[in-house]
C-alpha cells in the first residue's frame, strides 16, 4: 500500500525537526526542550481548535497519539531511569 500524502508530509516534517531537536538538546537540558515543546504543542492545539483549523476530534486524535507514543517509550525505560535513555 502506497504511503498517503499525509504520512509523506508527516515523515518529511519529522525529518526536518530531527536536526533542530538534536541541536536544541545539545544546547539545553532535555527537560527544558521537552517543556518548551509541550508549551508549543498545547498552544498550537488551542489555537487550531479556536480558529476552526482542527475539530475537537482532531485534537483528541493528536493527544491520543501522543499518549500512545509516550507509553511505548516508557515501556523501554529502565525502572527509575531519569536520563530518558532506553534500557540496554
């Protein structure tokens, strides 16, 4: 099955963000970068919903994906790990 236009766009955007996030992680603590991303994401969701760009269902879908992705990541962390690195 061929990737949809959305999945291609999502992959392209993710690829653009990767070097930027890597640079930010070298300049700031992981906690600072993640907190800043959280601020941006929450603000963007509120704006998009208020402006009619996204529906409530769209916002819920983004939050559900975020919850799902963070749960998968959490499963691979060592108990009590604070460095955010996968258990090896």
